[in-house]
C-alpha cells in the first residue's frame, strides 16, 4: 500500500471515530477499502466500500466515502422505523438507481435468465420497457472497475452490449452456451468457476438525462421521498427488490427532517420500469468490493448511474421482503439472482 492510500485510510479512521471499522488491501491486483460504522447489522449499520484495479482510483474515493458515512450517521439518528408500507413518488440517488438497473435490467438481460423466465415478464427483446429515454450498456472493458475484464472465463473477448436504447430492450448478455441469442457469437459475458459459468453483467452504465437534481426534487410534488444508501438488491424471476438504509421525505421540492427506514421496494420489474419518468444529469460510479452472487458464485460488479425519478413506488418494511418473495415464488431463496 502506498503512503498516499495509507494516509487516506488513517484520516478516515480519525474522522469516523473509534467505533468505525476501516480495512484496506489488495488481492490479485484488485485494491479495496471497506468502512463500517460498527459491527455489521443489516439495515442498521452504515457501510461503504470501493474496489478497483487501480490504487489511485481507490485512494481518490475514500474521502467521499467518509462524507457519505457521516451523512448516513446523522440520518440514522433522525430515522424512525418503517412499520407499514408508504406510497408516493420517489427520487433514487445514483447508487440506489444503479442497484435498480442492475436487478431490473442487468440480470433480466442475462441470456440464461431470459430463456428461463422471459415468459413470466411478458416482455421480449424489441419491446418497450420505459417511457423515459433510458439507455443502459454493459461495458466489461471499462477500466479500472471491480467489474472490469477483457476476456471472460471461457476465453471469449468481452464486448460492450447495449441492453436498453431509449427505453427499448435491444440486447442480451451471452456465453458460449447461449451465443445463438447474440448472432452466433458469445458477447464475452460467461463468468463463473467450477462448472458454474453463466452470462453475467459486469460494468452497467446508464446514460444520464438532462434534469438537475433540484428539478427532480421539485417534480416529486407536495409529498415524495428521496431514497438513498442502497444496502442490497435481488432479482427473483419477474420481481426486483431494492433494499434501502433510509428514505427521506420531500415536500414541495424541499428535504424535510423526516427520515424512515430501513425500507425496501419489492415489485414486478415491468411495473417498476413503467414508473421511471426522468433521469438526472448527475452520475455516480459504484465500484465496490461487495460482489454479485448468482447460483452461489460471486463476481465483481460496477454500477454507473444518474439519479432516477419514479412517479410512484411502495416502500415496505425490510422485514416484509422475505414474506413477499416467498408468497410470489414458494421455495425461492430471497438472495437468488
């Protein structure tokens, strides 16, 4: 570890206080920093991480991670438990929006998932998903992120694939077993090990819109929610789940002191996509050490996204997610992707 990264890590420990846990290291060229405001407790302990194949990139992100954790700590001091569902328009911060895109469009565009569950979506390649001009690409060759690579685990060259173009589904991610769905050639997204190779998304990038965040807050009307600090996400066939540390009430375009959480969005992907109405002009890169799991195999994943406006969503208590998923898909584990 260079002196520069060591100094940033040391500064983070001081700023976050004695109860914080801060670790840094390198494995197979992937540098990472993890920070947590105490022992892990899902939905209650703020945590943050960055990982990249470039120590300088990781070093440059530590300061923003500290700022995010300090902000989360203040919001949790004001947070009250969400005990029953609440409904309204919502603005997802870039990291929360990135998780939505990953679960709703990334996993759904993996060719094996498309073949197995495409029928339950009532959507196919060529169909329109969103009214908003949402364009999503998967770019495994983008560097130096945690999801980056040049050849997949089958040796195929990694290709950029556009999944959505202006809201329309136009592409799938394939490996050699599913290459017939991409013109007879793998797109280079076969990842896994020990016989678990399957198409996987890597570096998902959402084209930003032209709306400032202040305008999107105003678009929430008299009563809406700002959704931040995604703490988990799942794709279970035709359903997507986004877990959030907090949701902050917005009235007449202004943030209030009312904070609730932890909360989760659990909805059919088609319904969720139909409610996306606008994209921000801001962009955030989430290249974290927290991996994406599918069929028990973990791979690096990166999300690049702007803020995203939902005309309506239902926020549910985090504890209700397992029950909701079990009801829709008996016998399905909530962590299944």
